[in-house]
């Protein structure tokens, strides 16, 4: 037969029964907090990556749509065309009168058409 002291010693050596002690509670809390931080960080990174992809896709779609929406080129004003024709007629008349040489006429014609 064993006395009460031996039974008490066996219970202590066999491990603790019941609620965990202070260190066990702290360890469990640290594991839970670490896991929560890791999961939270992973979710946050995934959300940021998804938002960045959506923003990039929207920018790409907008960039692709922009060239199609450009305004048409401005037509040349009719008054500027008539001015050029008038100047060329005046130059031709001066050449016909002998006031301008063929070279001077060609130079002035290029100046008028280039402007």
C-alpha cells in the first residue's frame, strides 16, 4: 500500500490536469496572435494585388479607348486657300509682265505654297 504522499507525487509528475497555467495561456495567445497576423497580412497583400490589377486594367482600357476618341483634324479654312490662289495669280501676272524672272517666280511660289 501506498500512502497519500506518493499519490500526490504521481499526480504532479504525470502532468497537470485542468486549465493551463500562466505560461501555457501566454504560449497559446502568442500562437493565436501570430497566426492571426500572418493571415491578416496575407489577406491584405492579396487585396492590394487585386486592386492594383484592376487599376492597371482600367488604365489599359482607357488608354486603348483614347485614340478612337480623338477629334478630327481641323479643315483648312477656305479663306487661306483663296489667299494662296490669289497670291499665285499675282505672281504669275508679274512673271508674264516680265517683272519677275523664272527663278524669282519659282522662289516666291515655293514661299507661298510652304506657308
